[in-house]
C-alpha cells in the first residue's frame, strides 16, 4: 500500500463522510503515533504547529487525490477545508481498507468517529494532553 492508498483507506473507514482540516491532520497523526506498525507507517512527518501536530503532506496527498477524481475538497470559513471521498474514491478506499487486518480497520473506524465527534477545542486539547510535545508551538492553549 502506498501513501495515497492509505489515505483513501482511512477516509473510507470513516464511512466516506466529511472530515475537516483539523480532523484529517489529527486522525493521520494519531495513526502514525499510536499504531504505525499496524498501518505500515509512519506515513507522515508531523511537527508541532499552531494547533498541534501538522504535516503539509497530508493536504498534498488530498489534493493529489482530488486531481485523480477520488476526493472532493470544499472550502469553509477562512482557511478551513472539508474533505470527503466521492463514490469512486470510496470504492477504491474500501479495497485498500480490506488489505488491513480487521482489527486495524476497526480501530481506524473508531478513531475516525472519535475525531469527528469532538469539537475543535476538545480535539486539540485531547491531542495536547496525550502528546505534550505537539503543543510546543501552539497558539491554542485549550481547555
């Protein structure tokens, strides 16, 4: 599995629903930090940034998948974006997801639901608590 296939698998595990910019960054960070050996990673090189872990390559992969007609990007407020798989991307993502062990795929599904369930503040605060090294350059101090 290459990195684009991994991105598709992770988004497909989230039932192809929309993930905002913060959610995709934190989802891929958590997978890289918590279960890299289970997902063939780490896939990215996250660094502390304004709102916790960040790697520009996450967005580059999503843009590349958009160019391939597999992901749709919707502009939100300010610099915010929302990412979701279109049907072709979801089909490809499901194929890739099935390449992972069932327990790993289930973990990704649960983690995706968790990051989408939390507010921005809750998500960034949870990341800062679990990974204090990622708050070093943070402008958000959390709750």
